[in-house]
């Protein structure tokens, strides 16, 4: 389970709650099997990315209060590629094509300008062929082979980023302000 904009960890805590309920059905006796079932899930299957350091700490504390899972909550930009996140956070668990379930609520209503971030060329949804009617809304890259938007909405970029993280044909839940 991955949340690329985890905030205080609400979706992660919900996933943990569901797994605990499943553990209760399987091992109602609160035995070591019961504990290991949900605790292993919390440590090995819950992942969150939050760009704001204070809010990331809140998410980690929420996970600790609910008995772990905080190890894989990191502070970073959820739109950066997994290799950059690995290097910056020394965490190898954020690999493309490895997540079965993604639940996230990305920031709405904001845009990212191409000249503000270095990773914009990694996004196909930032790319657009230059049309004479769209000239004012596009810029050319250094090689002038591709044309790029001046900006793109964050929810569009999160759609693409989450798709890259997801195993093919698995579950994806993304809250958006507009239907896509």
C-alpha cells in the first residue's frame, strides 16, 4: 500500500485497520500469529511519502501510536522519481511497478511550472506537441525535439506518478477534483 501524498497518514491507518480486522478473523485469540500478521504488514507493506517535514512527522507518530508502520513514511516530493527518492532518503522500497494498492489524495488546484522543477521531462503528461494555436503555452527543450508545457496541474502529474508505481492491473484509488 502506497500513499504518495500521505499527509497525517489517514489512508495508511485505514489500511492497517483493515488488516487488523482480517487478523482478528483469522486469529481471534490475539496470539503471536495475530500480532505478526498485522505487524509484519505494517512494517513491510505500508509506505507513505509526504513533502512537508512536520506533517510527515505527524504521520510517523500516528503510525507509532497505532503500533508501527512508520519506518516507510518518508519526507520527500511524491512526484520525484523512485531513484531520486532512494538516494535522498536511503530507502529502496519505493520502486516503480511494485505496489498492489495505491490510495492517495494529492494536492488540488496547484500547478507545477517546468522551470521550477528539474523532473518535469520525466512526465509524459508534461509533454505536448507544439501546435501553432498553443504556442504561447509551450516551451521547447534544449534539443528542440520535444515540446513541453509551461506548467501542469499537480493532480495530473500524480496520476502518472502513481501509475508508474503500480503493478499492472492492480488497484488504484486517487481522489481528484475532476473526473479523468
